[in-house]
């Protein structure tokens, strides 16, 4: 498929995939959009920025039930906002510039001055833009995690507390409480679980083995971080079954995602309460 050059949004964006714009998800369901493209990651495992940009545009438009990404972004950010793009800088598997710059480009297109945009991970509590932010965009890769089972969109807010280790107990069960704290509460308008090259298995606190990373070439996008993470866990578990030839639950289990719904009311983790929209490349979609 030929990939068009990325341009600023000034009107409708030609979709990568045929679709029909629809209404937002029913009130009793959280919409999550899974979009994949076989050209998002090349044979050397580099991320293709133009493809990632168009994947994000398409997913955001569908998420908000709009005909184009420009209209959808008006529901996320306006020119008077101050925007923090919360990334993840874990060296073996960071969010990466393709996703970070795709988000920044659309925030700029929405009319936000560059001086009121910051992309950061560590140091967000001291970052002046994040301190004043009215909108946070939350983007991190999906990966197995020694303390929480899965490195998730929920967990990506852990650096908004002075002592993250306070939340490591009981398999990080109460991470969702961070979302009720002033630096985070009500500010996160979009969650992106990056599934371009996710990590589905590992042992130990700093585990990383490329044997357990695969080019899934996807993004999971949603407003509800719990629904996004619950869907991401299902994909990792499916990959583990495919790779190991048997059910092999995450160790530790990613209970913090379920507890985000059942203990803390942050969002929904039950698949029956999630409207999953799948776009694009379907080979080995696993869900």
C-alpha cells in the first residue's frame, strides 16, 4: 500500500482503511480502537513515522466517531490548552519518536503553541508544562513487568508521585489511585498503548530479551485507560499461548488493571463492557 506523506490537518484525512464514521460507543461500553499496519515496522524493526502518524489519525477519528482526525482532535485539545505528552523512556523499549512526534504534530495542528507542549517521562513532577497542563496524552509500550505484570497506561502515571516504590506492593494493585491525585485527575484525554513491538515475556526486574519481542505493528487507542490496558493484556496472553503452546499466565498477574475497575472505579476491564474496533492489517491479530 502506498503511504501518503504526512501533512498538517486542515480538513479530512484520507483513511488508510475503508470505514464508515459512526457514533461514539454506547454509554455502557468503553470504545477501544486497535489499528495495525504491516508497514508500521520494517525488517530492521524501525518504526515508520508516516505510517504511525496515519494509524494514529485513523484511530483517533474512529474513537471519537468523527469523519476525520481534525474534528476528533478538537474534542481532545484546544488552542488555549497546555499539553503534556507522557511518554515512557525505558531504554530497551521506549515509546519512541514516531508516536511522540505524531501526537505533538496534531497538538500543534490544533493550535497549541509549541512553548505550551512538553514530551517527558522522568521529571514530570518538576516539569513546568506538566505542572500547568490542562491536557495529558498518555503513550507507552506494552510489555511484561516484574512488579505489575504488564507495563500499562495506568502504570505510566507512576512518576506523578514523589515515591513510586510506594505503589509497588501487592503487585502494584492500587496504581489506579494515582489517577485521582491532582497532577493527573481529569487531565488525561487520550491513552495509547503502543503495540508496534511489544514484549510478551521476561524474568527478573530488568528483563529484556528480543526473543520475546515481536513486530505486532499495532496501536491501541482509547479514552479509558483501563479498557485499553485490559485489551492489551489479552493480546499479550494470546501471544504467550501461541509462543509457548500452552496457557502461561503473566507473572505476576496484572491484577492492577482489574482492580482499577473493581476497587477504584477508574474504568472498565471486563471485555463484555468494552467495544473493540479493529482496523487494518488482521494477520495474527490474536484478539
